[in-house]
């Protein structure tokens, strides 16, 4: 608690620096000296705190390594014991954050909604899914065998039931409902209410955990796709496969040159090294060229005359290196290779013997050879050095290039060292930072989910607001999300907190809709964002405050961003800590960060609308990350085509009031655009209160 108190004072000091600079000319000499002393004390405290956090982290690494080894061994022993007593189950060996916090009532179910133009042929859909997914084979085996098998949990481990595929029936997984026919705005409301009701129901535990529901409408139909997260991580299943989307084919267009990319939430958080990869590539190319040159000269398989000539110790040493490298390559390529037999075979192929070594030794130190070598060194010193000096003069631009590149390499190394050094302090600061308690943190969750989504907002409209205000597109969207969350608290009569602690993520659209990649499970890091809510009802001022909060998070959270990359992809917390302790830690963290924001966007090519395999156009796509543990609200800024929507997934304990957030999203963008002088687009006329009351 003492650390968190000191951190809050530190933040207060940093926030007051700008105001202090403005008031500096009006201060007295004594007040100036006091501020200078406070600044010096703060710098000393900050340096001491950063160094202590780094040293403690380094000192704890051996203990964490031992804990990781102990936990891994115990889990392996327990898994082998379960496999011995339950041979009918195929246990999932990997451990991730989602599997750690999964419960029967709150599973990690990925949810996607597609709106497709035209009418749906359910028989065609089932046939293509059976052919392209269920019966697809790779190397003679089913590509996705677990789509046919049930999933169960035993003593904390997920497992597939081996014999359950015999009872699989695709009619249980691809179903169709009665049409939803209502004209105009009511049709969208009714479809949202119906889809939210379907999402709130659990997937039947007697079937494999995936389901596709077809919902016909007037001149279109909806596809509600729900599947367990293990299909993405374990089966390497891509959403593009299950959605039966046409493969993504990038096509160049002149319009792409005029298109402005929508800035992502995590842009600028970490400065990706540029010079270091260039130097690494140059070194690899130089080593590869040098090695190929050595092989062409000294390898008997490439140059048979090398052993017939007068060998030297140099040629013998190079030949030994070639044999060792060739042996290692063959050993790692072969599945059941014997290292000794491979080594003997390579030595025989290249005639590497003891006799060759003694012959090379005698010829190297022969008096005639030594005298000839001394003459060559004298000639090199006199003539070759002069030529080398002349070449150096001609190669000045090359040396200048390497000098500038080396300077940038040193700068990037210093930046990486700085991020590493301050990393423990930044992570500890975010974990202990005090925040306002609010309703979303204290609500009792039941595990069932409810969804809603906003009216579409044209990207061209947001781009015009960007030109008028100077704010980036993601800052404009975040400002609308902040105002919508504030409306939610006011609508329920709760106190509006100063800010809501959120975790912000970015998912590229091409990875989200990839085929056979499992890429949705891998994130591009995260950002702990204190989204301000207690702001005036003035959209431009609200935008400025959100800009400051996002800028502050980006500038200070590069270590946390890198740690989240490693922690999410490799599941550091579940691997180091025992399952029970890891679940407690993750539940505590998710209680603090009860809201998650995911931005889905792509390049210009992904702005083109996708089609199903048989050509029907997909008008819109909505995707939700499943809120697990104590996360009560999952928000998605989904960009598809030339439109962006806000999707809301919440626990049913705060439903149907969660629709207030999605309903007011486009309204706040319209208000901001009006004050910025941009023409206001039409908005809806009905309120969610009326729709919820009709339930």
C-alpha cells in the first residue's frame, strides 16, 4: 500500500508539471527554490525506485526458473497419470491464460456474426462445410479431427473424447431458425435481441463445442458462429475456414495510394528496431556468402582436387568444420538418426582421415613452404597494402553508410536497454496503481453473455472529423467509447468514476479472418489504458482528455507492451505458477481491469468486402473477444469494408442496459463532428430503453 501511495503522488507530480511551468514567472524566489528541491528529490526517488525494482527482478529470476521447472515436472507427472487411467481421452497438453480461467459457467467462446446479402441455402452451407472443413485431409489425416469430438474437463485438464466422433451429426451444428421479418430499424433491433438471446445460451455439452446458426431476414441472413477457443490454439483453425470465406487475394489499386490508414490503438507504444535487423541481415548474408565460398573451394564433394593437392592445416580445419556442420544438419533433419553413424559417413564421403591430418601438418611446416609464405607476406605488405589504401579511398561512401548505421544501432541498443531497465518499475506501477472502484468491478457475474452493436459509422466521415480536429481516428473512436461508457453509468444511476481501467488490444483484420492459422489467439500486445470518464459534456474537451490519456499510456508502457507480447503468446503466468495460484492472480487482475477494448482493422485491401465461397457478399462482420474471469465488459471497434461499428459483449447481469453503450456510440461521434464543423449524418430515433422495456 505504501508503494501504491507513492506512485499516486508521483503521477500527481507529473500531471502538475505543465501547470507549474505556466505559473513559474509569477512565483517568488523562495517558491522556486522549493519546487527545484522537490524536483531533485523526485528524480532521486525515481532513480532509486527504478534501480531497486530492476535488481529485485534480476535476483528473483533463479527462483522463478526453479519454480517453473518444479511446476512443469509436477504437471507432466500428473498428466501422465491421467493418461494412464483414462486412455479413452486425448488430453490438451498446452497451458494458456484462457484454459486457466475457464469455468463451466464462463468458457472462452469466440463469437462472430456475419450479415450476408441474399437468401441462405442451408443444404449448400452444410455440404460445403462438410467438404471443405470436416472432410479436409492433410498428409492422409483429417486436418481438423476435433471438430467431430466432444470436449470434456478432468481434474483441471481439457481432453477430447476419442470415440465420440462416431456420433457426430452436422445437422446438430449447422441449424436454421424462423425468419425475422420486420421493416426498417425494428428489424435490426429484433435481430440484435434474438442473437443476444442465442449467445446467452450455452453450447450443448453433448456435442463438440462449436455451432453455426443461420437467421433468415428480409433480403439477407445472419450467421452466428460460436466456437471454443481451443479450436484456434490447438487445431490451428482459422476463422476464415469456418466462416467459409473466399481466400484473401490482395489486388493493387490506385485508390490505395490515396487511402489513409486508420491508426491503431498500440501505434507508437514500442519503437521497433530498424537498424539492428539491417545489420543482422548483412551479417547473415556475409556469413552465408563466405561459407558458400569455403565449401566451393575446400569441400571434396564440390572440388575433388582439394585432397589431391598439397593440403595445409588451414584446409584441414575448414574440412573439419564442413563435416561437423553437415553432420548437424543431417541429424536434425532426420527423425531417427544416429549421430555417430552420420559423422562416420560424412568423414568417409569427404575422405577426412588421420593420415590427412599428419600430411597437412608436415606440408604446412616444410621449410620451402615457410620460406614461400614469408615471401608472400612481404609482397602483400609492399604491393597489396597500397592497393588496399586506394580501395579504401574509393569505398568512403560505404564506410560512411556503415558509420551512420552503427550510430543508429547504438541508439536502438540504448533504447532496448532503457526499456529493459525500467520495465520492472513500469509493470509494478501498473499493477499497484490505485483506481476508482465502479459498478463494473463489483457486479456479480453469472457467466452468460449478451451482445449488441452500434449503427455503422462511415470511415470517410471519421476521416473528415480527423481533418477538422487533428485527432487520429482511433482517438476519435476512443472518445466516443468514453462518452458512451459515461452514459451507461448515468443511465443506471451509478456514480461516474474518474476513469475506468481497461486493457486495449489491436487485432489485424487479415489475421482475424485468416485461414488455418489460429492467429486470433495471438495478440499484438496490450496497453493498460485509464479511459477517462469524469469529463465535461463537451465533446471537443472530452476528445482532448482522451488524447492525453492515450498519449501518456503509449509513452510509458513500452515495457508492459513487450511483456504482454511474451506473456500472452507463451502464457508465462500459467506456466510459472501452479494452476490454483495462477487463477487467483488472473482473477485479481481481471477484477481491476474489468473492461477490455479490442480494435480490429486492416490495410486498404482489407477494406474490400469479403465473399462466401459460392459468391454471396458479406455485408458486415462483428467479432467479440470472450470476457472471462472477472471481466464484465468486452468492447470491439470493428472495421469492415468502409464502416466501423462498436460491438458490446457483457455479462447478462448488466443486460439489457449494456445496449446503451452501443446505441450512443454513433451519436457521440455525430456530436463531435457537429462541433468540429463536419456535416452531421442521420442517426437513429429510437432509444434502447424502449426496446428493453418491451422485453
